[in-house]
């Protein structure tokens, strides 16, 4: 019998309720995503993660924990990680005595960020952070693609100088404008994650940085050609296809390629990401509750229909976030409706479970034991990594 647990859901509070446990036991649920509302301190987070694993040891515990303004846990010892643009700034900075600057220092700092990020989360029981962002930073004063690697140190405009970012949702979350710089810094950060025993997730394929609209509240449209996107925004996915373990597509429509957002498009996910770019890892949908996911083919869709379309298009897992709380629309019923709806859709043959998807999901679970927090704090590699994080 084919087994496939594609749903990544959320929980309301600091500890599991009976309702949470019932949902997490369902065979279609493969994991959950944590938010700041699920955080009080390290002891509480660690206890919560242990409780989740007691429900089902194979559940994938995820979080958006990138650094900068997207970092869910920031107190009780967690390192304040810099926004990824700061690493792009370091890449372009002229060498200085006794200061981290230039491309080689930037790659070392990126590896350090990845290690600290992964090791601290794993010490508390979190399995995966949805990072790094591979989107390009289209701020107005960013250097051109030809400048960043060819100019002498300090000879081009800084990739991280204050300026109007084209994307209201990406901004400083992006490393740089040049896809080569993005790829090398992302690969270094992925190396740090790997050292900590954590997988990675490149997002938002094929690129969210060019559009101004925020897909949380709108449906962004990028009218560029496929050739232009592949040459620029999507290039990191080809260059990193041997080291990227999962990808999250954008809720952006690229009408010259497909009328559907990338996360609901077999053209983007199967033909381009897997076929042309050679990606073999797991594909997560972005949050199905975002505005960019609520309309497909010009029609409003339910969460179940969105999930069915995303899975049919090539996603291995789909996320539904911020729907489990008592003050969410429907009082948390949306999660139960999605579980029931996807169960019915499977019985009706509207989507098919895939063993390959389940293999890819389980491959994201850590394979090595994590250091406990106190041991991590005195570990040589961790302390050395902290020296690189300003």
C-alpha cells in the first residue's frame, strides 16, 4: 500500500492539546510548522518538540527561522542572526584590518550562520528551518549582474545599502542581486546547516524578488519571459541542485510560462525545476492560506482544492498555516476540513499518494543526534562560529 503524509499543519499554543494530538496522529499529516506563538522559552520549546515526537517520531518539525526579521525564536539564549543581506554587504565590503569583509569572509560567515541556526534549533528538537532564501535582491541601488564578481573589492555599490527594494516581502531576506553571489553564499549557509545535521529549503522558486506585491495579501504577477527568469532568478536552483534538499515555490504567476502560480504548476515543478534544472529533493507548497494561493485559474479555491492541485502539480508536501488558533477564521476548523477533504479526494481518485514523495519527506529528518543546549554552548565549533556573526 502506498503511504504518503503530505500535510504540514500548525498548532495553536505552547503545548499540545487533545485536538492537536488527534490531528498529528492522522496518517496524512507529515509534520507541523511552529511560529512565535508556540514559543515561551527554550525549556517549553524543547518539551513541546519532545511531546510531538512522542505522538509520532516521524513527524517533521519545521519553522521559518532565517535571521533578520524572520526569526521565530529570539530570546533565552538564541543568537540574533543577521539578515542575509548583511552577508551580501560583507561580500562587497573592501578588506579591513581585524574586520570581516570580502567574499571569502562572507562565505565563512554564511557557514557560521548556518551552523548556529541549525545547531540551536536542533538542540531544542526542531528538525528543519525553511531557509535559505534564494530570491534576488532587486533594490534600486544594487549593482548589476556583471559588477559583483568582477569589480575590485569595494568597487561596486554595496549589495546591502539602504534602498527601495522591489519586493515588499523579500527585501533584506535576500543575500544579493547577483545570482552567483546568492548561490555561493547560500551554498555556504547550507554547508553550515549540514554540519549541524539539518537539511535546507531553497525558496521561493523560481524567484519572488522581482515582483512588488506580497503574496501573503495579493497575487503577484511577473511578466518576464522564461528565458529571462532562468538566466537570472532561477539560476541558483540549477547551480545548487546537488546540495539543495528541499524547495518551496512562490505563489507568483508567471503568465508567459503558465497561468497558474508556480506552486500549482506542473510546468514549473516537473518540467522546469525537476526536468531542466535537475532538482531531486522534496517540494513544499508555500502556505495555502496566503492570498496568492486562494485563486487558481481565475477562480477562488478551498484549501482542499488548493492542496489537491499543488500535489498533482508536483508538490510532495503542502502547508496550511495560522488556521489552528481559536481566533482564526472558523476557529481552527480549516485544518480538520483539509484533513477530511484530502482523505475524501484520495478515495475519489482526485489525487494519488506517492511513495517517492514520502521518501523525500523522511529524507529531511535529521539522521544524527543533536547536541543538548548546555553541551552546544561549550562546543568549540559553535563558539568559533559565533565569532563570525557580528
